[in-house]
C-alpha cells in the first residue's frame, strides 16, 4: 500500500448530498487517500458516550472517533452503495484511513459505504441519495409510468368496447325510455 502523498489529491466541493470530497488528480486503486481523525471517545465514560453527531466513527465497541473537528476533511466523504473507497480501520492504533478500492479519476467524488447501522439510523428514513440508488429509483419510476400508461390504455379500450356494445335507448321528451314487449313505458 502506498502512503498518503504530501500533495493533496482531493478537494472539498458541492455534491448532490451537500458537501463532498472530490479527487483533483488520479488516485490508483489501493492508495491511502486521507486519514479520518478527531478526538478519541471512550464509551465507558458516560459524558463521552452521550455525544450525538453524525461524524462519529466507531472503531470497536469501546473506542469511537469524533470526526466533527473542522480539520478532519475526511468527514466530507459521502456514502455510496457502490463506493470507490473503503475505510481501513485500525482499532489498536486508534486510526482510520480511507483507501481507494477502484481507480478514481479527477473530478470524481470519493465515497465509501457507511455500514448498515448508520444507514438504518440516518439514511434509510430520508432515502439513500447515492448515484446508484438514484439510478435505481429513476428506473423504477420509469417502469411505474409505463405500467400506469398500460393500465390506462387497457381501461380506455374496455370502456370503448362497452360503449359500442350497449344498446342505444330512445328518448321521449329528453327522458330515456326502455321497451318492454314492444310498448313504451312511461
């Protein structure tokens, strides 16, 4: 694995989900991109365990990194169900590195999978906004539109057939009159 380069290969920029981290130069698969850092919290200390923000990165059952510090640019990396990076967690060293699992081109957003606990707590209620989920939702909406159009066309054809088969009623002074045994009913 290659070390983090001295020249930054990323920048913070506007993404679909808010702010994100974007590649400014090609990043090869397996390269460490950035370190996720901040104060280390101990879950055995009640006041540290009660901290609630969305930048907490759990190392194990006891230790958690509070990534809400402004210098931690890794906190801008967004979630993706089909990520181009992953977290390299080292609980003994109490460090987390973000490493590329695909070649990343300049301009591409760097993202990784946040895991099921975070997804269920924060992303599922509002819906995942990663590119692969957006594409899946767009496809499902298009399929639903096609299905609704088919149902509507079927209903219109059925109504036309029913209208063509119905006998026309005679009208007497603007009122519909049915026939029974050849005589008009009043």
